[in-house]
C-alpha cells in the first residue's frame, strides 16, 4: 500500500521519538511514568519529507473533509457526526497533526492525531472502508491513553510539526 508507513516508525529513525521508552526518574502510584521522552526532537529534511507523505493518504484526508462537513452543517453522516458531537467543535476548526497511522486489527486505519489550536488532548480515530465500494467512514474518535504529562511532552518534543501550518490538515 503506497504511502502506508507508520509515522512513528518514520520519526523513530532519529531514535528520539521513543514512544515506548520509559522516562528515567521516580514514579508515584498516582501517576504512571511518562512514555514520551522529554526535550525537543530534531529531524532531517529527508525525515520530514517522508513524514509529510502521511497527509496524502485518503483516510487522513477523509478526516479533514469530515470535520469540515460537520462544521458546515452538512447532513447524511449522522453516525459519524454523533461521534464528533462528543467533543467541542473548536477541535475540528483547527488543523490537525498526525502522530501515527497504523492498520487496525479489525480493518481500516487507526490515526493518532493532535489539533494544533487545541493541543490539550491526543485523539485516536478509526477510519474504516465500508462495503464493496470501500467508502471511508469514521467508526470511532476517542481520546488516546496518553496522560497529561505525555501530552505536554508531545507538544514540546514535536513542536516543529505541531507549529507547521503548511502541511497539517
């Protein structure tokens, strides 16, 4: 599938992305250790070029189209719009940045994203191609399992892509 490269894998080329690494230091029983390394990551122009390919994928583009249709009050996508109603429309007015794009075990794609103008949460969207026509449909939009400290670290670590208005959707 052309263009289907997990974004985390692309950014991990720098070995600075490290979502799976535990941060050093003591932990408390109240809050799990952050899974995002601290500090800002640096990327080569080639790594960014590879990363920006994620925005050419139909499922990523579909999310932007769906958010825009919802904001403009279009009809005919009640199930999907009901999922969007769970969150403030302020999220959808903002461009979003893709943090990862992975195949879902049950079909379709899981897209982990954060909104540029409202970066207080990281969301996971499940986009699924339905029927023989493989019409893209949003099946789920939930907050990720990242804790507040992880979200804060994502905002710092990936500042370069979070502030990039040109490539974000």
